C-alpha cells in the first residue's frame, strides 16, 4: 500500500499575505485533497525580527477565508527544544555555542548560539517529524533541496530510521505581466489584499492557473471557472508548471465577471 500523502505549506509571517503564498497553499491543499491525504499549515516564525502575532493571525484568517482548511497546524517557535535535541545529535559545536554540520567543502550552521534554528534545518526536521511526503513550492527553493536532503540523511542516521525524503515539486516564478519582473513580497507587490475588489472564488481560479494546467488543451475553454471542490476533482489530471508564469490582472477581472454571472444564474 502506498503511504498516506501529507503536504504542507509553510508561510513566514514576514509580510502581508502574498499571492505566491496563496498559490503554494492552494497547490499543496489540492494535492492532499485529491490524493486523500493530509494538509498541514506550518508557521515559520523563528525569525523573530520579522515575525509578529498580527501577521500570523492574518495568515490563519486568509487561509480560512479561501477555505483552504488544514488538518493540523503548528508554529516553529513551539519546537525549539526539539531543534536543540536533534541539532546536538547530528551537529558539532562552534566556540560560540552555535551548531553546524560539515557539508564537505563548508560548514553549514543549523542552530544559532541563541538556540534558534536556521531555515534549512528547521524545515527539514519539521518535514521529517510530520512525515511529509510531497512539497510543492516555488523554483526559488530549488537550491535548498540538496541541502535538505543531506540534513535528512543525517537525521535518519542519528535516529536510526530510514524515512524517505519527500518528493519536491517546483512551480515557476510569478512575473508581472507588464514589467516581466518577479512579483516579490519583499518589494510589496502581489499582496492578496491588493485584489480585495475581486471575489475569493475568482482569485483562487486565477491563482490555480498560475501554477497548474490541465493536460487537456481544451480544458480552459470548457471549464473557465471551477469551485474548490471541482479543483480537487480535476487536480490529478493536470500538471504543476515549473516554467515562470506571467501574471495579468485582466484575467482576474474576466474571471470575476464570470463568477458574478454564474452566481446570478444560480440564484434565478
Ligand atoms: N518559510 C519558507 C518560505 O516562506 C518555506 C519554504 C518551504 O516551503 O520550505 O519560503
């Protein structure tokens, strides 16, 4: 029997909810639901300088506004003792108390002297402990894959286990349709709140097509809009697109009008 599918989305509360985060959340949610699996919401809040309770609450609000319900959720900040425990098993100490593992040609710090973990280590240990089987995220994470796989092997060795490393699936970058520049949360573009004039259903449809496409070239013609349930239903008959995608607001406007029309028809 195949192992139960478990996916996760892991937003950092470092800025207001971004369409890139919403896309990652939607794709991981759909993957889990389409395969009778489990979907976990993890909050990457160990970078204390940037995180804030208000931003964390906002993530929860947005996830539930878009009906991307999780089966389980946790904050990395609640797992500091676990990061310490495993870091001490797999790593070596620097003089200052930080912990590193030797990658061959360089030392990678996994735990800072103040006990806070670095992203690659915390993320890998979380995926390990929560038995994550599939990770869908942006191609900007491609270079983290081999580092995380290496850390995973160290954890398996230390804990005398043989858990399989999750399958990594990458979705292309989102580029502004006009400027062709990356839509980045660092420069404040692409916040979900910028699209508050549009319905959440239209936004989800728009976002889905920014990372997923059906194998049937006629699909969009026949099914211009989908409910979340319909997305779950069709998800496995399409692919996640690793190529960069241009984002056009006109498409969202069009979808929004389609949705309004559907609603009017349904209420007649
Ligand atoms: N907190 C990371 C981010 O927002 C998570 C990356 C990952 O999915 O591993 O990019």
